[in-house]
C-alpha cells in the first residue's frame, strides 16, 4: 500500500502492520477500504466496546459480505423487490396479482427479490420461477424461514438483523413493488420512500399495487396533506399489473443510472439527447439547478477509474439536493421519445 488512508488506528506502528497485512493479500481491489475496515475493528477493541456491540458489528459485516457474494454473479440483471404480507393466502386476489406481475417481469428478463417467506413473498417466487428469484429472509421464531421454491437455492440469504436485510433490498433492487400488508410491509415501504425522497437511495420505480378496485394504497397516500404533492411523483399507485410492468420497465427506457462526482450530478443514459430535448429539459427543470445548465458530458476520471459504465452518454448538472421528486420527473422526461 503506497499511502496509508487518512482513517487509521491512531498508532503509527500498528497502522504500518495493518498496511503490511493488506499488502500481503496480493492484488486486491480497494485496499484502502480493506485497511479502514481492519482499523475500525481495532478501534472498536481499543474503545473497549462491550461484547454486545462487538457482536452487532461483527454479525452485520458478515451478513453483508455474504449477501454481496450471493448477488455478485447477477449484477448485470435488473431486479425488482416485491414486498407484501406473509399472511396472504393462495386464493387471495393479491396473491394472483403478485404471481402475474412476477411472471411478466421474468418474461422481460427481470429477476425478483422477495423476503423468502410465505404469502406475497412466495407468490413472487412462484411467478418469476426459482431460477429468476432471490430470497432475502429474516430469521424469526414464528415464521417459516423460506418457501418450497427456494429451500436449497444458493440465491437464498437469511439475515439476523432487519437493517442489514433492508440494506440488501435497497442496494440490489432496481425497482420496488409493494402489495397491501401489515407492519413489516409498511415499515419497508415507508423507509424506502424516505430514502428515495431524501436522496439516500437512488431514484427507482416504486409501484404500490392493489387488487382491482382496491383502496389500500390510495387511502395511505391521502395522509391528510402530510405528503407533499411533489413527492407523490415518487410512486405509482395502480391496480393493473400491466401498468405496474410499464412503470418498472419504462423507467429504464433511456435512463441508466446516476452518481455524484464532486459537486456535480452525473446522469448516464442509453442514448444521447437531441439538442431540442436538452433545451426543453433546461427550461422545464431550471428550478432544480443550483447554478448553470444541464449539459452533455464525458465520463469523469472517477467513473473511468471505477469502470462505471464509461461508454454511456452522460448529462451533468449542479443539482439542488432538495428536489428529488422533481429529479424523478426529469428522469421520466429522459425516457420520452425525441
């Protein structure tokens, strides 16, 4: 390791020994981050953290490491996370809706991620098929750990902690579908919405799916005016499986992904915009810019270094980070035909 990271143990001799250990691992990616993780473990020990705290940190790191390894071979595949009640029975119309949507997603080469339990979770796996499904389970004493569709599947991950499970859902999914459910479903759904609303998670299609004529999500979204009218654009409420499918796949019609580079927001696309489209964006979305214009851009040094889709066309802008719901509308505009 040519240069030690800024985050260290505070003991120069020990830092050098950690650096030597990391270097001995050979040619590994991101050796600076490996150094910092080891330094964090050392600092926990030197802080005299109690055994309970150490067990939480240790288990969380082990759970995330294993989950990352499970998903790594499937990074190129788009995935939709499906949330809903474990109490939904097979003869419930919600079960049928879930099976139909998951099957439709698999037909267009999407995979699904569910909680690996019964009810809506089982319906998602049934619809997509085990080959196209991931199970992200939680170990609970009163609920089956998995379903018949994933019992021996290597794409099944069981977590001890809800927070590491949620991180996996949000990190690995490119779209989210919520069916009516209880505390667990609402917890997952509203945390997801809060993360997207505040920019802690990247924009993604979020579908609130009900049975035909159902009002579960419509009632929740009214919320006596507590939800900003702008933030309603972060979700699509529907009782139609075909509308849900179009919402999910249409989000990636041209939009690919985004990241911040320095102070700039960089949006990557499948196809470049025309001059007329770009001018229209600058007129319609001037309010979400802190300065300047939305402009075409080449891949940044950071993106090239990370091999972060450097070949795709890009836009760059000085984005006002209070406007993630408006950013979602900008992405919708990118997906419109020229």
